[in-house]
């Protein structure tokens, strides 16, 4: 029978902050991009050119809101 050998842990423990600290600009840029793309999409589907387009999945919702 083979003998079970436990895995050796390395002596280099990387903490969360050591990884997250240099990544904060990328996280911030990702959040900003997500927010701005969402706003641009919202403005696009509500624009005059696409507001009444039958391909617009939000056309019924926009029409309902504009009647109020």
C-alpha cells in the first residue's frame, strides 16, 4: 500500500491586502465602466430614435412611463 504524504505548505503566505492593494485601480475602473455603460445603454434605449422601435425590449415600459 502506498503511504499518504501530506502536502507541504509554502512559507510564503500571501495576505488578501497584499493582493488587493495593487488591484484597487482595476477594481475602481471596472466599477466605473460598469456604471457608465449601464447609463449609456439606458440613455440609448430611451432616445428618440429607438424609443418606439419594435426591436427595443423596453419600448412598452418606456411608453407606459411617458403616459404618466
